[in-house]
C-alpha cells in the first residue's frame, strides 16, 4: 500500500498518528496490518476530485473499514469516516502526497439537525 505514496508523502490517522515519507507510511501500515487490521477490508467511495493543476489533484470521499479486531482479538464495529488526499502525478502515475483520514464526531456547540 505504501508504494502508492510519493517518496516524501505523509499520512495521518484519525487518532493523530502521523507517518512522514514513504518508509514511515510503510512502517505504520506494516504495524497495523500485522495486528488490528490483519483481516480488515477497506472500502473507499470517492466523492469529489479537484484538479488543482495538470499534475496535482485533491480527492475527498468516505471510507468504511471492516473486520478490524482490538489487540485482544475481539471484533470491532465498522469504522466509517472521511478522507482527503492530495495526489501528485509522477512519471505518469498518480501517487498520494498527503492523506488524511478522520472520523466525524458531533460538536457540542452545534445545534442538532
């Protein structure tokens, strides 16, 4: 998965965990895939793509992460959230320069709709 990142790209998890550079992204993904995400499935729904330039795009969408287990091996509910990524075209391929995953939470100062 980390091969989809630029050499100096980065990624941030919803809990704020941050990986910098393709090697750092690979380390983060390796740790996760060997434990809690070992049997997981990630479903992405791209909602918008904004071409900032010929070789730069921003992508927004939703994700659903299923079949995740906690550190004791117990199943966890599906994690749904929002993702934003900046993509760069390098050598004819689109790669992630920056990826952000977030889990929307209700804000106490907003009126319920």
